[in-house]
C-alpha cells in the first residue's frame, strides 16, 4: 500500500488519483467527514479529481453514511479493513489518501479498538455542564485510564467532550475486548506545502466554495430536518456556515472565523503528522509545487 497524506489544500487527492491511474490502484479515503452523503462542498470531496484523463479511478469510504450520524474511528477501522481486503483479493494495489491523521495512524499501526455504546444516563448527567467542567472530568478520567488526549479536538465542543467522557467511562468499567487488527505495511508519502502557499490556497478555496454553493448546501441539509447542532458537531465549514444559516452570526463573521479556523486546522494536521514521525512512522515528503507527473515518478522510485 502507498499512503498519501498532507494538510488541507495541499493537493493530495489529485496526486493520489494520478498515482492510482498510473499503477491500476484503488483509493481508500482517510477523511473523517467525506464519509457523509450530500456533504460535498464543505468537506471538499472534489470528486472530479478521481477522473484522470477521462478515466474514473475507483475510490472507497466516500459517501457511505447519512448526515447527522456520528461516524467514528472504530467504524472507520472496520470499513477500511473491509475495503482493503476486497481490493487486495482482486489483485489491485491500494492507495490510502487523506488528512485525518488519527484514521491513517489507526490503520497503519493496527490500533486495538472497541465500540463504545451511547450512555443516555451519563449524557443526562453531563447535560448543561460548561466546556471547562467537561474538560476537567475528561482529564480526570484519562488520568485514571492512563490514556492520553488525542489532541485538542477531544474538547473543542461540549458534544465532543461528552462523547470522549462516554468513551473513557466505558473503558474504565469495561476492559477492552481482545481483538487483533494487523498493522498495514505502507510506503508513506507526505505532501510538503509551504505555510505561505497553504494559507493562500485555503483562503482562495474558501471563497470558491462559498461562491460554489456551500451556504445553499448547508441550508438544504437543515431543511431536510437535520438538527443544526448535529451539523455544528462536524466543525469547520459546517459549524460556521450553519451558525450563519440559523442567524447566529453574520456572513462576514462566518467568513473571517471560518478562515481562521481552517488555517488552525491545517496547522494541527501538520502537528499530528510530525507526531507520527516521532512515533516511528517514516514519512517521505515530496514538494507540493512539483508537477504531478514528477511527484508520481518520485513516489514510484521509492515504491520500487
């Protein structure tokens, strides 16, 4: 397997598609939000990138569940293994591509995970607590479980903090079931984009997506009956655009706050990838500014 990772707006999807077209591979997405149907513009699916020279490159784990549901790491790991085993059984190479570092690391290293059911009684007890209060509870539970905070997204909203508390409470009372998930051997390629170019692309892409109907997309989801708080849970574009759609913030506030949030998100992505290197994953970085054909050639040289 070849893994293509990089921060948002680095061009990793188009690179993965070009590589897959060259090698006959199929792509497995590693994006925590592109799993949702009809959430297209805000998640940046850019499905046209999967068509190379008029040929459709097969891709997996995009558009697999309904908006409003809570997809998680355990489900992703299972879905990845199903797709991976199917592709390999058909004799095809696999390209894993995405920017959700936790998802990528979970499948490369074979994280041992257990599904955690919703605890309605616990959720009622936690309802109404502030984010600071929830964070203190979560930190205490993690200390007792000897587990680490994944990153700040554990506690960037009350909903996520409550879910994290739910998981830690479950793990404290229920030993993780023994379940062996094999690590997956992979050549890991990182798309190296300068901070200045990344910021430029993010700002331009945000304008393009707003011009391309991102507000209308969110409005349609709300009109479908998806509660605004469920969309806000997904963060970034869906948080700020939903808050604009329901009248909580102005258009200018939405744009400026969202632009800052995406820049901060890209920085956190890079922090995660650097952490992966510290934890033993070798990442071969390729310059984002190189022509696609040249990047593909460099990757194939490493793959050999």
